[in-house]
C-alpha cells in the first residue's frame, strides 16, 4: 500500500512544504500568534503561488486535485510549523460545494479561494452545542425565490473576515433527526447577517472564533447547496477526508515539537553529559517517537480508505484523529519537559504549541464524538458477522 512507500511526487512535495514551513511559516507563526493579528494575506498569496491551497479541489477549479494521502503528507509539514496555515489549504467549507454545488457556485468561489483571494467559514456549531449537530436551531424559511435565515452560530473560525460562509440551517421543523438540514452560501455584507462577540481562546489567535447572527437574513434560492434537507449527507465523505488529514496535521505538530526539543537536548548538558544521552530520557523519547509513527501510519491509512469511500472510512478517520490528537498532546508536553525551564518560556515555540494542541481533541469532532463513530462501526461489523477491524 502506498502509505508504506510514498511516491517520488509525494516525497518532493514533502520537501517543498518542509522548506516553506521552516523558512517562512515558522518565524511568522511566532510573531503573528504573539501579537494576536489575523492570519496574514501575504502568506496566503505565497501558499497559492506554491500550490499549497485548494489541495482537494480539482484542477478545473484552480486547485491541486491531490488525493487525500498526498494532501496529508503536505499538511503534516505545514501544520508542524503553523497549524493555522494548514486550515486554509484544505477546508470543510468547500466540501459541500464540491459534492453538490452548482457549476456557478463552484466557479464563483473555488478558483478565488485557490488563488488566496477568498476566505471561507464553516458555520455549523450553535450556542446550544456542537457535538449534537443534528439539533441545530437556525432556521431557513422559503419565501418566494429567497430563503430567510434566522439563528445564531458560535465559535465560527474566521467568521469576521470570511467572504463567504457555508451555513447550516434547518429547513423543516418536523423532519426526522439528522434530516431536514440544508446548506446555504451567505456572502459577507448580506443584510441580516452580522458578526457578534469574539471568543478569546487559549491559542490559534490568527484564526479567531466568532459569534455570527442571522436576523431575517435573505439569500436567493440559488445560494442553496444541493437539495433542500440533504445538507448532512453532503458532509459525510468529506468528514472522513478532513479527519484523516487532521490526524496527519496532529502528527506534524508532534514531530515538529519533538525534533525541536531533541536538537536542544543534544546540546544541553547536565551532570557533564548531553541531556539527550541519559537513558531515562532516551527511553521516553523512543516511546513518544513510536507513538508518533503509529499515528502517522494510522492517518495515512485513513486517508487512503477515505478516498476509496469504503464503509469503514468514518471509523478509520475517527481512529486517526482521536489517537493522533492524544499523541500530539503527550508529545508537546514531553518536548517541553525535555527542554526544562527553557521549554516553558515564550522564547521557544513549544509553549504556544502546547496551548494550541488541546484544540485537537475538540475541533472538527470531539474525541468522544469520534469514539461514538468507531463503536458504531464495530457494533455494525459484529452484528453482520464480520470482524471489527479496518479493511
Ligand atoms: C478554536 C475552535 C474553532 C472552532 N471552529 C469552528 C468552526 O469553524 N465552525 C463550527 O461550526 N464550529 C467550530 N468550533 C466548534 C467545535 O466544533 C465545537 O466546540 C465542538 O464540536 C464541540 O461542541 P461544543 O463545544 O458545543 O461541546 P458540547 O457538544 O457541549 O460537548 C461538551 C463535552 O461533552 C462531550 N459529549 C457530548 N456528547 C457526548 C456523548 N454523547 N457522549 C460522550 N461525551 C459527549 C463532548 O465530547 C465534550 O467533551 C470551533 C471550536 C473551537 C474551540
């Protein structure tokens, strides 16, 4: 299987992404995340020029048209230096447009996004909760040739600057659970749409999260994505891809943190020898590196399974994301420990990474929600007289 030997193209992409990550992203991440400003447009332009945006978007719409494994390899490198940057390269927001959007919707948004000229936001979570997404209350009422949207969204990344928002709203109040939810494209400046409070977060300040309000927000029916009531259906395959890749993004951060700390521990001496040479240190490092590699392989495998649209794709991706998120949290804590007091200072990037990685167990599906998906897959497999293993 390809995850055991990456192609020459995938290896070349990894090298190019690593160079960009080291030379451009890493220093800017330190500066921008510290001052709390938005993710810089000039970096988006550079990513566009290097072909690091629209990874999963077909070339016909200006993207790279990569398979999910190739995207995962590239995003591993980008994320290591700056997790926020990878969020622009492959986003949940474009999934429904690709899956069910009209030709006009695709042409209006996708090429501009791939050129780094357009920012999207994905607006699903509401004040009443994110895990139980089927219970959203935002409602879109048909009125002649328009829909009128009313409701509130919480925690929407880049909601304040997005040129177009992918908004989930109920279109039938009496529909069975999970059905009757539709997707609408709402452009910045649409009357009835406004940005509310900013939520102050532990990290990822370059991609801030916002409250969004829809009060009699009128959009033409042409802004509906796909069929009314089938919104969640358009997300499923994409969730598997995004979560598989999320696993790789966690792996990238974990590896980056350990590499950083190991370089330090080779130079730093205690009791007359390099810190890295103590057996107590070496065994712990070996354990963490083993876990990172396990998370890497799981994520690559989930990426391949997602592209093959196998029934176990959601479970595979869930395993990858929740395992890699835990490994990443452990790895960044271990990396700081390896550097002692210096690891805890803001002179090094590890304290920022430590604050950022907690999100990985929460965003794009909490670790609990992912375990529910895995156990659902296992129950089904056993009920069908099969093994609960992948593939
Ligand atoms: C930095 C950041 C960026 C975000 N960006 C976006 C975005 O761009 N768009 C968007 O739509 N949302 C976004 N979110 C929201 C995110 O997706 C939600 O926070 C997440 O889905 C969890 O929802 P919640 O916060 O409402 O927690 P809740 O759903 O209230 O859950 C609280 C806790 O209960 C657990 N729990 C819930 N149900 C169960 C169960 N059945 N069994 C066991 N445990 C359970 C959860 O796992 C969690 O630990 C973002 C959040 C953050 C922090």
